[in-house]
C-alpha cells in the first residue's frame, strides 16, 4: 500500500469502528503540538472518539509528519481523487479494505508483493495488462486468478512466475 492509502485509511475509513478495548483514550490536551496541528479537524470531537480510533489517527499523523513534501503532495492529490469518487465506489473500496484486513498476514503480504511487482512494471506494460484484464470475461478472470495462484510467487513476493511458453503442436 502506498503511504497515502495508509494515512487515508487511518484518517477516514475508521469512522465506523465500533469495538472498544482496554486502550485508554488520550485527551486532546495531552497530544503533542504537531499531532494537534495534523489532527485539527478532529479537535471538536477528539475526546468522544473511541480509544482505538484515536490511536489509529495518531499513527496516521505520525506517518504524515515523516512524509517528504513530495509524498504529501501526492497524498493530497490522491485524497482529492478519493473525495470525487461516488459514495458507492467509496463504499466498495472500504468493503474491499475490510476484506483485505481479515486475510491472514501471509496472504496480505503476498498481495502486497504482487501489487508492488505490478507498480514496478513500466507504465506501458501496466497499461497493457489493465486493458487485457478489462477485456476478460468473468470466467476468464477467475481462470487467470487460479493460474496466478497456482504459479506461485517469486522470492520476496515478486512477480508471479510465468509458465514456459509451449509452441502449438
């Protein structure tokens, strides 16, 4: 995941976090000045937020403070794109994220590795693969996923291993 999405998820997607735990809440007045500045939009309701949400927001603020100006610019652009998405698309994205978080850590890591591999491809190759994917039928997509899962992953979650090309008989 990009750093932006991690921050965005921490800042936006936990509005409906319901489970309470033993983590004590942190009063607004006890936050560091940098945290208060980054989390200003939550100041009026901070003390009513569940402790888990407060902790996630603080973690997001910490990651934000560690970003370079370029990373912050990219994050802001991505956030603007997020805000322009229709609510249905935002909801689908939240559901996919919830599903991802319920996966075992090994599966999450495998998916992160595959995503990183895809991002490392030249833009032309990524575009080519996206177009190819769009043109597949639902059954062809399921078959493609099965083949990719069967092919395994390279070391470190790299690209899926391709099968050798066999000439037609």
